[in-house]
C-alpha cells in the first residue's frame, strides 16, 4: 500500500475566462464568463501553499491567464519571492509581434518565471494564428526560458507534435528523450478527453487505446488545482470539475489540513494506489485515458462509487 502522496505542484486557475473557445475544452472556458482572482487573494493562497514544504511549483493557468498580464506578473513575482518555481500556461494569443512577446516575457522572466507552457494544436489554431505561437516560442527561447509544448489531438488531427516541431523549426523531443544539456524545450502530445464541451466532438475522433487505463494515478492529491474562489481540486484533470469532488476551500481551512483530511477518503486512496480501474466491478468499455475513465466513474455512472464517496466525506 502506498503512503500519503507528497504534493509537488498547485495549478492556480488565475481566471476561468478564455477567448479561444476551443472545441476540446472540458473546463468550459468562455470569453465573458468566469471568475478571476485578485492579487490579494492570490498572495494569501500562495502563503498557504508555501506552508506545505513538499510543494515546489506554482503553475499559473486558466482559462487564459494572459488576459491579465499585470496580474500574472504580480503572481509570478510573489510566488518566486516565496521560494516557489513558477510556470505560465498560455495559448500565445497575445504574442502579436516579436517586440510584444519579448517585452512581455522579459518582464515575466525578471519576475522569476521559470517555464513557459505553450498550447499548440488544431483546437487552439482554429482561432489563434500559429505565427503567434512561433513568435512566443522564439522570444522565450531567446530569453533562456524553459519551454513545454502541449499538443492535444483527435484521431484525424492535422497538427501533431511533429508538425509543431517542423513549423517552429526546432526539435521538440518527448520528455523521455530529453538531454538537459542539449534541449531547452520538451513536447507532450496527448489525446483530448471527451468530457464537457469535448464530449460533443464526434466519437470517431476519440483516440481510444493510446494510453493505458490500468495502474495507480500519480497525480491525485499531488498535482492540485486551485480555483479563483479558493476551492482546492484534487487534481488538474476533468474529474476535478465534478460538483462536490473538491477537497475544501482555503478560505475555510489551511491547505495542509485539507490534504490530511482528503488522504483519509477511500476514493482518493484507491485512485492513488490502483487508479480508476480500482473503482470498477467489471472491465471498462472504450475510454481515451485514465482521466476520461475517472470522470465517468465518479460522475455517478456507477451508483456504488457515489455511495462510497458520500460515506467518506
């Protein structure tokens, strides 16, 4: 049996707003709807995060954080000053010129930003010119930032990670192939999770079987999400959007207290040790990945799981 997980990262959802309107967005972000955190609350939450000594990273995410560049800069500076390493997740819509991208990223780098996480795929490029991705990438490279390129795909996607590498004119290796002495960027290609808005995409586009469904989840209670209102999510996957699946609110209790309580919940222990397959009484049908299966199981498709959750709250 595995022991309690060591939380290593918190994904701070700076805003729930995003103008891209991607078809695969299980979070359901919209241009004019959704909460945005204030710098005061962000600082309070960061203070609580640093109270958990195993947490090393703060990922500033959304929505699209760069709708609020000054807020991003303030959050990065404060988190860096408190000893956290920082990452920014963005779709690069704002990188309208090299001068704009260099100036913006230089300020963030000076504030302490360590990693730029860029989204590039068919879904994002439906509304954002790829040229902006390249402008952003080149600016980050020139400033010495580490870069992660995230490419989400369906079965017939035209833009895959290899295409992103070609369009950027730079080799973007998978994490397992990275030599830190040589590579400043890594790329991750993964299938979309058909949940939320993405559930409306044709079933023929599901990339079933690309990822194993068995085995424990190494992210639950380790890679947390944090909403603008202080709600703490047990992970940064689609299942965390389910009503009542949060582990508490930082306005009501400290993070270390919430984690200690959450680890006693059978569902989280099972997910950690055996993954969503450990919650099933029979083999699953077609699922894209563990996150897809986890969402479907915990959404109440199996009444026994709902009962188990209620019993342990």
